[in-house]
């Protein structure tokens, strides 16, 4: 433990030397509990020059990920020049589009002040989505609190045909693995995982084949307001306050990234089939709607559980056995 602590302190000192070179692009702050400093943190506000210093050493650079949307944001964030956009290549998914169906319900508000009154509407839509085909599904919730309340609705209504598995706080590696092992191709009952958006199951999870048939994403994924993100907002507002650049860089775009990462759990190979359902009234607004339209030109707007039921039955009917 002492050796680990030494390496941790050494890394902090080395990072501090980088901060000295670009003091305006880093934030150094500390937490106080009971009048004592409990932690020190170095946060990067702007990594563009650091990245440019590295990429300038090479003739070309490849940034590889499935969630580089919106592209203008990532071009800027990664130190690129928007004027060189013609030199930047964005590729469509290589997987058959007919294997995936994307639904958007932008009628239901998931703003914090509205969540109590819209919870039953969300439950009704979710229940419909997971009831059209026996299989495995993920439901990504905005918080553990919301997850618990949605779970309570399922318990109260009684659904013996559905196995509900709930993500808990601070799961160990063994607990995470055991959680994922419940999602198997040969499950005889529908298995639904209730998860927190942006958590450990939102990325880096490969459940291929029929191990995952759908992902329901509630809501648009805005991170919680906190000191560090507010500093990012203030930093980029200094560049362009009129365009709300600061808010988008600190909250909107990281939130969109969360939703796209979660949605990416469904189709992992060319043989996978499944659907993605986004729920939040924010998807009617710019820039959410612009990004969704670019990524999913074939999306289907949903206004009721009955419409979703009809669309999903048709989708599953079209899939080859």
C-alpha cells in the first residue's frame, strides 16, 4: 500500500509540472470535510494544445471510437481545425441497418421537476417495449433513485414473466460479472437489467447474439451540475458565450455521449438484432434533435405504448429466425 501511495504521489507531482506549463487550462482544487482537506484534484479544462503537441509529431492521426458525435465538438475538443473537415473521415456503421430499429419518444419530460408525474408513463412504455419478445433488455435510468422507483412499479404491478436484475452501488468485479452472466441466449423468461446511465454497464460491455435485444435509455443523459463542470462551462463561455458553448461542452455533449455509449450495447456484430428506445422531451430540442437526425435518419417517432407495440411486433416479425 505504501508503494502504491508513492506512485500515486509521484504521478500527481508529474502532472503538476504539466499544469505549470498551461495553468489556464487546468483546475486545481481540494475538498474539505469537517474543516480538513480530504483530497486534492487536478482537472483538465482544455486539452487541445496538449493533443496538438502530440499529433504534430506525426503525418496523420486516427481517433477511433463509435461515439464521436457531434463531429464539430470532437474536432475542436481533440485539437483539430474545423477548416480541415474535408480531411476527416467519419464512417457509417458496417452492420446491416435492418437489424436495428431506433425509436424516440420525445413526448415525456424527464426533467427533474417532472419525473414524479411522468414516471408511470415511462413505466408503461418500458413494459410495452420488453413484452413483445422474450429476451434480454437493458433499461438505463438517470439515477439510482429513479431506478429504485421504476423497479417498485414493476414489483407493484406484478410481472412473473419478467426477471428483474438491479444494478447496485459499488459492485465488485465479481458482482458485475455475475450480473452479466444472467443475460444468456437461452433464457426462457424475459430478463430486464435496471442500470444507471453513465455507469459501469454503459460501455465496454459485449453481449452478442440474443444476449441483449434492446436498450431503453432514460433520459438524454445530462450530467449532474457540479463545481468542476461549472468551471468547464465558464472556461468555454469565455470563448463564445453567445452560442451557449460552455453549457454544451460541460453538460450537453457529455450527456449525449453517455446515451450513445449505452445505445451501442445492442448491436455488437453483424448478426445481432435489436432495438433502441430513447425517452425524453429534450430530444425535440437542438442540438439533441440535430444529432439524433444525423445518426438515425430512419428513426421512428413514438407517441404512445400502443404505437410502440405495433412497431416492435412488425420489427420482430421481419427478423430472420
